[in-house]
C-alpha cells in the first residue's frame, strides 16, 4: 500500500471528521472508500459514453467500415 499526501480545505476536513465519528472508522478507511466510489463511478461513465453509439444510425457498423476501407 502506498502513501500519498493531499491538501484538503478545512471545511472538507471538518466534514470528514463528522463522518469518521459517526461511522466509528479510521479516517484513512473512509477516504479509501470515497476514492474507490469515485473510481467506480468514472469507470462506468467511460463505458457508457460509447455503448450503443450506432443504435440511431441507419447503416450497419460493419458495412460502414467496409465502405470506408474501400476508399483506400
């Protein structure tokens, strides 16, 4: 496990302290969970950006690819 140093605004540190106290968990564990949730959210977002991209097109994707390559 690696260590990193980050700067947080005082307001975030105070909110984090409230969460740590409420959950009775170490601050590092709460931060790790927050980072994992952020990464998971953005992994899903990246995948959905291209999923179904061709569904509104009138031409088949393979047909389109072959048409483009025929120009070469």
